[in-house]
């Protein structure tokens, strides 16, 4: 166990600059979003902004679109922001393909030359992914609290802790689901192939999730997309958290992790 912890510590130290910079960026961007939301709220321009949104964007977002055109909704929109989602998915893919990188560089050979079970390469990666997701959410929450404390207009209402918690849990499980896909590929393929394949699958899944709202035939396959089980717009609109969809995301993550354990035990890491 001590060697496994040292392996995790080494991996975290190697990633700390990336994680620190990303977390600070997310926090400051959220504070800036709250500043913008407060200015729009004071000027009463939410209705004007609504009129400028093209109809096809409304169709993609769905009937919950209007819930974002408030101070409360704009603050919570961080969890539905495509840029933030891409950052979380990118981090999941980057960390999930770490075993492939270590095998290619020969680092895995050095680790396994010591009495360390091979499966610790996967367990360490899963732990690193979970810690990363938690840290990124903490930075967003800190940015949210700091921004609300500094910029909230007197007549605006803070988002409830329940909604923030539901949105954070939903985004965290989405990131973990994609980490499962990335880790399975990372255990089986070279890092370039694993990262490219997972990224292309994620992009296709996102397009399918967006497209099924405006093109009915995609509704027959949209259930294959992990993004289909990610519903921040409905949560902001007040829809209760649907645990069945969270279980699907958790199941995708678990299936990918278990597949990675099985693959790494059979992979020839000497090449």
C-alpha cells in the first residue's frame, strides 16, 4: 500500500501544475461570469438577450432555455457551459490515458520492476481522476462563492445549495464516465490512439446529443451517448435529479475501469 501511495504521489506531483492552472482558470472564469450576470441583472437586459437567441439554439437547449435568462440561471450555467464540459472531458482523457504513456516511455517497466502489482497502474489512475474531478469542482465552487459574495445585486437570489450540488454531481459523473472510456483505451492502445479514439467518440456523442433535439432520427441512437444522461438545463429549471441517469453514467465509468483492469493484466508492456 505504501508503494501504491508513492506512485499516486509521484503522478499527482507531475500533474499539479496543470491541475492548479486549470482550477484557477475555472474559478476566475466563474467569477467573471457572475460579474457579467450581475451587470445584466441590474440593467434588466435578460429579455433583450432572449430575443437575440436564434430559434435553433432554443430547440437544442429545450424548454428549460428560459431558466438560464436570470441571474440565478446564468450563475448555474457554468455546469452547462460547453467550454467547461470540454475541459472536464479533456482532463479525464488526459489522465485516463496515463498508463499508455507510461508503458510507451518505459516508466511502467521501472515501476513493475519493484514488488508492485500491475493493477496499481489502473488503481492509481482512477484515484488521480477522482481527486482531479473533486479539486476542479472545489475550485468552481470557491469561484462561485467568491463571485456571489463580491458581485451579487441586492435584489438577486443566490442559487440554492441543492441545485449547485446536483449540477456538480452530474458533471462529476459525466467526467468519470469519459475517464472510464479513456482508461479502457489507454490500457489497450498506444496513447496517441487512445486519446484520439476517445476524443472522436466524445465529439460524436456530443453532436448526437445536440442533434437529436432538432433531427428526430437521432433519437433512436441518442441513448448511446453519455451526454444524454447529463441534464444541467433541466436541473437549473427545477427538475429533480434523476438518479437513474446518474447510475448510467456511474455504470459507464465502472465498466471502463473494470475493462482496463482486465486488459492491463494481459497486455505486454514491454513494447
